C-alpha cells in the first residue's frame, strides 16, 4: 500500500528521554561529525539514517535536541506546503550555512515530488515480487482486505501482498522509506496477519531491532534491505542524493539473491518444523 512514503517528512514527534549513557554516546558521535568540519550542514532524517546502525532514530533526534539546548548546535527549519518541514542542524560557530542548506534543499525538493516517491514505492514492490517469485514464493493477492473467508473491518488498512510457498501463506508489507514504519501501523498489520492466519513478512529498508523482535515474536520475518530503491530512470537524481546528501540510495535492475536468500533459508526452517 503506497500511501505513507515519508521521503522528506521531518516533523516527527518523539518522546524526549532523560539523558543516559546511550544518549550521551550519540551526542559525542554527532559532535565528532561537526568537529571534522564545523561548516557541515545536516538535516534530521539524514543524520538518523547516517547513524541508524548505532542509534535508533529517536535517540538521534533527542541527542540533537540536547546539543541545541547546550548551545553546541543551532537549528534552522524549512517549512513545506504540506505541513511538513525539514530541520537543519549547524555548528554554533557556522555563520555561512545558507548556501549549503539551499543546495540540499534543491535535492530534497526534487526527490520529494509525488511522482518520485510513488515511483520508488512501486519499484520496490515490483522488484521484490519478481525476486520472491523466482524463489518460489507466488503472489496470490494484492491490497488484501479479505482472505481465507474473512474480511478485515477493524481499520481501513490492507496488506500489500499474500505470498504462498510450500503451503505457507505470508502476509507481506513492503516499505521502501528512509523512516521507520509507523509503530501503530506495524501493530495493525501484525494483527491483520493473525486474523487472516498468515505469517507476517515485513520487507523494509530499515527498522529498529525492537520492531524486528516484535515481528519475530509474532511468528514472522523482517527482511531488511538497507538501501532505498529508485526507478532506473532516476540515475541522475540518485547520484545527486549520494554526492550531496550521502543517503543510501540505488537504481537497480533486481534484488540481489543474498537478500532473498535470508528469507528463503528462514522459510525452509519453518517448513522443516511443520513436517
């Protein structure tokens, strides 16, 4: 379901945590980036993605807020027509950040166009459907609100796909976004899978370990692919994003076998246990 692709959404509300060693480590990591070059300009999502292998997105957010409070960083917000905004963070000594911000803004404005975001969503769905099919996982339904004789009416949500292999049915969600899947949506989709009696399969660019653990404890699998996928015709834009912003993005003709193999191997173990 392609309706929440937050490629440029920055106006997230995170609970502000009491500082702890994890929080403080994140602050020191961020300081290190600025000490390398005090004229550096970063925006919220960019830093969250840059540091996500070490820190949850909400930890990076709160570490940045802490650095603003102590005066180490200054912030500059660009408001957008859709009620969202991009929040930039600069070193307190940096007086000439406007040019760098404008350069980044040009790229953000380009990749946040509706046709680009929708295209990214559809491209990831097409590629993963093809890759899964080649590994024997056959799609038997799309935008699922009714399955196995049951209809989901509790919310307006649906499941992206149903895949079947070896009589194992998977309720699949594909998220090709820089940000995490919304926690409420994650909970609902897991509940939907239980209602339809299918195994949860979440294919996501990235997610916190706590989300992945929740999927696993509900009998499902979280397949993480890390690099955001763009349409083949967006090579020039992808190169700009890499060069100017440094985000993990790619134009690709297919999903590497190694990514699908992680899920396929897990599936084989499930099938073996059922015999």
